[in-house]
């Protein structure tokens, strides 16, 4: 079963497994938002052979990022949100 991009970032063009992972890579306050490197915000690569049809022509070989399995706390994110 191929994984599909569920939450596409138009800012950096990365692909995410869901809104939680997408939100985790968006940093900064309203009006000054930017994309962080997924590795810097504790995201992990779910697939490197995913598909994406959310943005432009369908892509294959999409790298899809997800939150770490079993880790829903995302300590890095919590620290930055406080
Ligand atoms: Zn982005
Ligand atoms: Zn995508």
C-alpha cells in the first residue's frame, strides 16, 4: 500500500502524513510563519516512495513526514510553543 501525502505544504513543497505533522514543521507567529526542517522538529520519514496529488501534477517518490510512532508529545514542539 502506498502512502499518500495527506497534508501538503505549499510553502516548502514537503509532504506530510497529516495535519499534526504539518503543523509541527510550521514555526513562527502569525504573519511571520516559516517552514522548519522536519528533522529539526522531531518528525521522521514515513515513506520515501509516497505519492502526492495535492499540489500540481501527481508526484511519485514523495518523501512523506510523520510524527514519531508512539510519540505524541513532541517535546520539541511543546518547548517552542510555551
Ligand atoms: Zn513547509
Ligand atoms: Zn504533497
